[in-house]
């Protein structure tokens, strides 16, 4: 999984769209967030992550 993303790339790849929201409809709390992350990760990488460090991290620039 790519680790260095431009802000525009992050928005396009990780924003939930209408169909994503339908899938999240019956989830709540941490389950909802976890499901959303796994869903978008799978869409991008074509596989599920093995560990949390595979998700891109926000790097603050000065």
C-alpha cells in the first residue's frame, strides 16, 4: 500500500461514496469505522491488510 499520498489522492481514494454508505448502514461505533477502513483498503489494494501499519499515515509538513 502506498504510504506517501498527496491530499487530493487521499480524498479520491479514501472518501466514502453512496454505495459505501449503504454498506455501513447497519454498523455503529468502532465497528463502523473499522468496516469503512477495511472496505476502502480492499478497494485500493485488492486485499485485506495483515496489520495496522499497512494503512497510510498522515505526515504533517512544515
